[in-house]
C-alpha cells in the first residue's frame, strides 16, 4: 500500500541530523577554545533518539501492511539494504583508505563492520568498544538490528485496533517511565557500562523504535479528517512534547542535576517527547509544519543520511590545522557547514539515490 507522503517528517530528519552536526562542531571547534560549550555536546542524545523514534514511525507507516507474503518481506529487506548499504560501505572504505596510519582495530573487526553487526556485541578492542571502532556507523548497525526485529513483530503490530494500539502505547510509556525513573534514582543497572548498554547497543533502542511504530499504527487507524477536538489534542501533544524536550535539556544545565538527567538523555528519556512531536507534525498543518516543510529543509532532510555519514570528515578536515582565533574559528565553522550541505546534497543526488535504484533493480530481478 502506497500511503501519502509526510513531508514534515522529511524536514524533521534534517533537524535530527543538524543536532548531531552541532554536537560534533562543539567537539571539533568549540571545546578546544571555549570549555563552556561542553554541555551543548549532549544535543546529540536528542538527535539520535529522534532518529530511532522517527525510523520506527516511518518504517511501520510505509511497510506495516506489506508482510502478507514472502514477496512483500523480500521487497522490504531489499529496499532497506539498498537504502543503507551503499553509502555505509563507501564510508567504511574511506575510513580504511584515508586514515593517516592503518587502524589495527579496524583490521581486527572488519567482518563485523562489513556485515554491520559491530554494535550488536558488548566487545572491546583495546580501550574502544567494538561498536565505536568505525565512528558513526554504529547507528547503522543498530538500525539493521531493529529492522530484523521489526519483521516478526510487524504482523502483530499491524493487527492492533486503535484502542489496542493506544493501550499498548500507554503500557510501553509506563514501563519506560518506571525503568528510567529507577535509573535516575540509581535503583538498578547503575553498575552497567552506560556507553555501550545505554547508547551504542541496539537493545536500548528497541523501546524508541517501538514507540515510533506504535504511534504510526495509531496514526493510520485515525480518520483522515480531524475533528476540532482532535486538532486541540494534537496541538496539546505537540506543545507538551516540545516543552518536555526543552525542560530535560534545561535541567541538565543545572550542575547538581546534570549527572542524573544525563541518564535520561543518553537514550530513552527524550523518546516520548520525540514521538509526540512526530505525531503532531504528521497529523496537523500549521506554523511548525510549514517550517519543517520549507524547501531547503526538505532537500537537506532527503540528504540527511549523507549529512550524518559525511560531516565528520569535513569537520575533521577544517579543524585539523587548529581552531585559530575566534574570527578564524567561526569562519571555519561557516565554511564547514556550507561544504557539508553541498557535498551531502551532491552525494545524495549523484551517488546515494542512483546506487539505491540500481541495487534495487539488481536484487529484485
């Protein structure tokens, strides 16, 4: 079933990518010169959670009713492989070729990396987690894990009525609230490694992806025309979600709360607000959707995968000779952003899209 496009969510993908880019700008440029920007590196937590919740929504919205046959399953797997793997492989090859010195860690784990399973296992190579040996590609490994988990779950999820989907959503939100409240209060799992188990691993991302998929199921079960009451509810959800995101980040800036709030930020804590924001943008029309659907944001949203994988190279290139004085630093940041936008748009148009189309034709013969 071909459902209507939701352009506001394409624009939202750009904002998720922009949060990751801002985090890395802080790391490459701002922190060496100004330590007060350290807190702003944590915006990547919001960006990653937004990506995974959005992925759950988009995957279920587009493919939730296609698994009635082996052909539908095959088309899904081919489509996702063709979407992710060409640019992912290119980034791995670039990492292997352009490093100044050969990375012995990468040579030890090449099989994990080329099969995109390196984020699945709590393994360390030296002092580095296996998931992080190939930089940002860990999230692609997580995404593939979530796709494979979604395949058997999709049939059950697609059969949920509106009421059942709402009850399941409330149960999931309640479970997440209890779990993360316990973590913030150090009632459980405080001894586990936070970096792998609550950031890099696919297991901590399952609730985020499931939340997005459940919201998509609710979305497709609702009538197309909104009543005034539902419009008011949607606006309330959108406003509350945006306020919660601001509140979580604001609380993190309070020194005595930052450690506990970071446990919420690293994964899961932003997820309910992200899901509410996605529902609001998908369901309503207004100022926020007009912003998300602005043509430059749509173009960059389409290229968000290229932005995500290419931007660290550009930031590294422009910062490799030092940050310099403030004028030079901000000039380098501005030029870096221009290069990121242009290179990502070009990569999407002339590599990512053609490679995806050709690979789908080849595999669907």
